[in-house]
C-alpha cells in the first residue's frame, strides 16, 4: 500500500471531499422526505447509474457468493448504516457538530488498521496527525453549545456510530484490491446491496406512495445525493482505497467540512471567521504529518544546513 499518496490520489481525495462536503446541506434540503425513503432513493439512483455504466462498458458483476457477502458487509458499514444514522440524527444535531463527530473516523481507522492489517501499523506520526486534524476541525466548527437533551445525545451517538462504521469499512474494503475488481464494480456492488435492503424497508415502514410529492428542491437534493455523493463519490472512494490504503482515504472526513465552509462563503456570502482560518491551518498540519512528505523535506533541510 502507498504510505504517501501520489498527486493523482490527492486530486481524487480533494474531489471526493468536495462531493461529500455537500452531503449535509442536501440531506437538510431533503428533510421533508422520511429518512428511510431518502436513503432508499439515494442508493437506488446511485446503483442504477453505476450498473448502466458497467453494462455500457461490457463489464459483468462478479458471481462469487463470498464477493457478494463482502459487498453486503460494506453496504452495512460504509453506506446504508452510516447514511441512515446521519439522516436520523440530522434534526437533532447541528451540521457543525455532526461534522466534528464524523471526523473521528481517522482516529478509529488508525487503531483498526493497526489491529486488523499487517502493513498499516500505527505509528506516532499517524496518531499525531489524526489528533492534530481532529483538533483543527473542533476549532474550526466549535464554539456552539452542545445540547444534552436525550434526543440530541442519541443523535450524537448515532453520528459516532456512523464514524466507527466508516472507519471499519475503510479497513475491510481493502480486500477488494486482492479480488482485482474495478472500483466502479465494487461501488455498484455495495450500493446495489444497500438498495436490496433499504427499498423493501422503506416500503414496509414509511409507505412512500402515500406521501405528498416532494418539492422541486427536495427532488433535486435526492438526485444530487444519489448520482454525485453516491455513485460518483463511491467510485472515487474505492479507487483511492485500492492504492492508498484505509488510513489515507479516511482523510476525506477532515477535508469535507472545509469544503462545506468554503461553499458557504462562495454560494451563500458567509464570512470566514478567525477560528475557521486557525482550524483549517491545524487540519493542514495534521494532513501534512499523516502524509509524511513535508516533514521529511523539513528534516532533510535541517540536516543539510
């Protein structure tokens, strides 16, 4: 596995952070639709788009039962489970706090990768980088009071559970590299398995055919969540995971909130506060420590000079 990401992998990671950085906004825009239905529509759109692309390219889905079991595990921990938890938590947990809680993923991933793999062992650099990035995120998005009501606490626990699921999936998903599956095939398998679970569940529990038609902005949000934060984002995610490893790909949880804030400045005219600048700087330091190249460059200059 690549300990230091290439320029292409960094570009893909930035693109992924841009896509996932919009998720919370579009979840809020689709709030008039019940949570199971939002999740079911999202994974169905995403899986359908990827399956059409694979069909046009003449790529067949794997037939192995063990491969589809692996898709089911990824669907539970990397998609259907976390996304549903975040949708359920959305009315009770502010977006900023949600971002902070989900950004614990790199901390969980460093520990899980150390315990469950042979080539992503935990080092002091990994721990220092993850903690620095998380501290930057807390500074950037902090400042508000935390709600300790029972509903808010349950929502916060749901966000942490989603974060742990993402971390485990990042480690578990490495096995698809050994299976030599194209990242788009892996994404389609995961999302398709999620749809097989969530669609019947939404039909049984929420009876979506009895609901009023969604507004145009809720429908647009569902399309965005399905096609871009679903289909495209997971194809990129598995591409990075295949070559850069779990510890690197999960850095996206540090970068996505930065994207959300910058989009707020550009699209909504929001102002950039001093604490946000400081937080972004800390996140940059944390990512640089995890990547390792800037630190090695500094050490080389010190020794040379």
